[in-house]
């Protein structure tokens, strides 16, 4: 990712009030891009969007991607060159309780997004962010590649598989790379999962649950201590999305594909390792215990890992922070927040540190 590329670029970002969207909005602001965001109100209180004053350096529009007309109007008014779609219902367990909302947001919301793109002239690069859970999870020991079958056991994961199919359908029908000279739009997708970082207060996520419990002086209750996930700092996949968008802008027809963004194999760790490492970094007697209702929870995948060799070879992307350092950065963020520090300045400082870290 070339930081100078982004200076002055007009970027339209859906989901900018969410955890990942807030980090990306701040990063784009730091790079000198002109950012317009479109999303629902921040999904939690507190939220990174409010705590780091993300809206201060961009045009922030509160809207629902299920409202196609409003989304199209906002995008046309912004006249972006690059659009990144991150708005989603992103929680597995929530999707069991609210499947209609999950599919309406993650599938038809995406269709509305693509229709807005089709009706907005001047767009050159489109990145749709889905999830590692778009793949049919066979619980095998090796990483999934971009050409593996899509699937999804639960409504959330399945909706992300549907989103990849919608993306492929719009790419072949309206943004076909073979007809790039006619439409000039490069459409790619980014697949990542289990991102962690400071400022996430979402319900039913490992790190936010741990931070809340520690702040309350209680042990963290864990459902699946042996489940293995490809943990990574939120800035890792965001750097991948930026790299993909840049390549799509400059060479759209050659990069209009899906790309995985995950950590090195050593950082595909069980939940128990994460908990112990965070408690150690936090100090003050932080600890954890097994949730007594762990056996009564809805199905969640036990093992999932990505093969990111395509992103390394094609986009020259690779992770920069190992998991231990990532956890230290999260602890530093939340302890600074507890002290009442300037969280916009601290978040931008962590972005700057990441950007200036050499690749592993």
C-alpha cells in the first residue's frame, strides 16, 4: 500500500461507524483522503466512532444500506473514485436470533450498494468486504484458498457466502474484467475474520467481553476455550483492503477477484491462549473461567484458517504485527481510555506505528 496514492482521493465507505469502519475512516483521514461515510448510528455505547471523534475529519451520513434510494443519493452526491463496502450485520450468534435482518442487510444491502455503484459515474475501484466465514468450513488443518467452495452453517456465515456470489454475479454481469475498457470499474472482495483491536465494545465478542469483565473486576467467562481462529489486529486486513483498492484503481481488470487477508500460521491460536496472554498483559489479577452454559450455545466453527499466499504474491501484502504485540496494543488502548486520554490522538498514533512497522 502506497500512502501517497491516497492523498486527495474521494472515498465512499459504508459501515464507517462500526469498529473496523472507524479504524479505516481514521486511517484514510490520516492519509489525506476525502472520506464520505454511510452507516447506521454507532453500534455500541461507548463506541470507537464517538470516543475517537472519527466523524470530525470526514462527511458522516447516518443511513441504512437497506434503503437503496438513500444510499444511491448519498453516493452520487459524494462522487467517489473509490468505494469500500463494510456495512454488515457481523455477529454469528445475533444472526441465529435475527436471520431476516442478517440476510436483508448482508445480501440485499449489498445489492443496493452495487446498484448505487452502477448509477454513480466516475467510480474506478470497488472493494466489497465479506468474511473468512464465507467458505464452507470443513474443519481441516490447512488454510482455505480463494477458489474454495462457499458455504456457511449459520445465517451470518451463509449470508457472507451469498455476498460473495452476489459480488461474482455483478462482476460478470456489469463489471466484467474482459470489458474493462467499456466500464472502467475494478471490483474485488476482501475476506478476513476475527479482527481485534482497541475500541471494540460490541456484544458477544471475545475481546470486548474480556475488557468489560476486567473493568468490572470479574473473571472473563469463555464459551469455547479450544476454538482456533486466525486472530489479527484490525489494521492488518484494513491494509489489505487499501492495497486491493489501490491495485483495482490502477489496474482494475487484473485484480478484480477475491483476496484473503489473515495472519501468519503461528497466530492461528486457540481462545484460551488469547485469554491468558491478554490477562498477563493487563495485570491487576485479571483472570478467566469457563462459561457454565458453554454446552448450550448455538453452533460455531471450531477451526478456521486462511491461505493468504495470493495476497502476498499479487498485492505484496503480509502481516506486520504478531499476535502478542497486537494484544499489548489492545491493552494499551483500553488502559489509556480508562485514564481519559485523547483517544483520537492515540488511535492515530497506533495507525502511524503500524504503518511504519517493517513487514514480519
